[in-house]
């Protein structure tokens, strides 16, 4: 890594600081800014951060029940830079670069609480089978006004072109693309500068809501690293244009939610897609993979929908699946086989929200595929028609946060997949977060109940 650092600094003599980014259990960026004078030692020996970085809830409080806080004296562990992630930061003009890091134990072993290591283990299992996952990520997000409403809620920004604040719903609107063209072009240029392979941009259902697709890559770790950079790019570039951006899954009660869709196929040592088949449901291997993904889906809902707000997305006919079903070219299903040529046959996982931790989502999806390939089960018949009106559907997915956490905590699959330490850590943090959220008294419930009780 020092060689990469030397080459980077030689090419960018203007750089004075490097932001080292650790993605916590929620995908929130934590870390430190180091000066280039101390960077060589940091890159060689690691950035010291406490293990409690992975015991934080989303607001930033340490969940002491994890044992990573006062029980171990908030002990530091080295965080090592990820090769290939040392890049410039175009939205900052005072000589700042960035690199992503991952946490290790002091003896060099991977830290069990870092989800990136769990994904690396799963990919190692694919290598023993002579297979490589090829994945692509689609992320939806909202631009929102920097000013909240009088009640503290978000509102759409004023159009950069017209100055009007739109509340309408208009899928694939070219007018909306034109309105936000400058900020979207800036996001695309920044993605290219930070080696994030963004491709298609489209206006989604909500006002100021967009989806950006990232190019498929044969390295799931790199895909998650890129997607993590993308989320930071969107938020930082939006601020440069006088607005905020959010990956909160449901910022508006009456508008579409923001999802995270993952496309996945498998290639063998020769680079051949083993899902490829003339059959619209793909090869037998693809059907085994689908069966494993569907069988483990309900147990993973606490990963796919990790926040209280996440569960606002799950409504009938909202393009969010409510059952563990699959289909061909049907966006109401949890697993969709998109229309494609034979060579590009793949599965699209459509359950997760845009707020979810990319590394955990990818680990769960690929772990389900491994289960399917190993057990060689076949999925139920694919659904046809309206997924929300079918009489014979697959397993109902949890619709509420407590149920999802219960299913996750009791999941033997999750414990083996993530490892007992990460599985316990995630369970404890999410349960504490849920308990804290449920303890709050809101203005809505007072308005609802005070007049009559």
C-alpha cells in the first residue's frame, strides 16, 4: 500500500490531507483526516479506531451490551486501507483525498464485527466452487430542500430551472431529468473521478427522486466499495448545488420509497455465465440459486430493512415485494428475472432499501445463493400477473421491525453466514435502536389520542 500512496502523492502534489473512511454496521462513514506527513505510517500500520465504531446505533450512541464500549475500555484496533480506494475528492478544493479502510484485530486478523470481512469469506466459498459472482447495484435517492417544513419534515427542493417546488409523481420524466441535469451531470463526473462506474440515470416516481445504476463488476467487494463511495458522492455533490440528498427509504409518507436493487449472475473459470440458458427462468443452477435466495429472504429482512423508517416502504402495489416470490419481468416480485439476452441471464433482488448496509445485503444475497447451490432445491413456480393479488404466493415477508429482528436473531443461517460475533453484534445494536425509537413520544400520537383520552 505505501507504493500506491507514493504514486498517488507524486501524481497529486496538491494533496495535503487524506480522509480515511470506515463504513460502520449501518453503512455510515466514520473515520479521521490525516495529514500526508503521517500518512505513510498510517497506511503501513493502520489507522487506529475503537472497535465501538461497530457498536454505534444510527444516531451515534454506543450500544454497551455489545461489549465493545466500556467493557474493553473502548479499545483501538487498526484499520487498514483498501487497495485501489485512494482517490481524489473533487467536491473539496483544499487538497483532500480519501481512502476506504477496513478494521482488523491487533494481531492482523479480520475484525469479526466489520461486515466487509463477512462478504470476503462468502466470496472465498465461491472461489472453492470455481465460481465468481458478477453483481450490479441500482440505488434510488431523493434530492430534498435544505429547509424542512414547519413540522420538521422534508420537502422537495425548488427546481433548479423553474424555481417551483413540485409535489407531483412522474416516472421516467425527461422534464425532471432536465431540471436536475446540472447536479446529475456533476454526480456523474465525480463518479468517474472516483472510479465509480455509474451508467443509467432516470427520474423515479417521487418529486426529486432519481435512480442511478452502477455497472456490473466481477468483484462483489469492489462493487460495495464503489456503491459506498457513490452514496457519499451524491450527498456531497448535492450540497454543492444548494440542496440535500437522502437515501432514507421513505422520506414522504405518500410518495414512493427508495430501494436498493442488486443484479447477480455467476461465471465459471472460463468466464461463462452459468445462469445462461434459452429457458426464460435460466439454467438449473440459476433456479437453485433462486431457491436459496427465497428460502433465506424472510430471515434477512432486518438486514434489508434495518430502520424504523424502512418499514414504511412495504405497502401493496408500491413496487416493494411483500412475499418471497420470483418471476420473469415482473417488478412486483422479490426476485425478478429481467428481460435480457441469453448470455446476460441474471437475478434481480428487489427487497432491500437504499439505506441498507451494502456489504451485509450482498453477503446475505450471496449466502442464499450458496445455500441454493449446495442443497439443490428448486423454487416454487414463478408468479404471473399482479403480485399483490395472487391467491397462491410464497412465504409472507415480515412486515414489521420487531418481527424482522426476531427472525434475524433466531436465524441459524444468519449466525453461520455472518459469524456468531457479527450476528450477535447486529442483533444487539438493532434491538437497542428499536427499543430507543419505540420509547419516544411523537407529536403525531399526541395529536391522535389526546383529544379523546
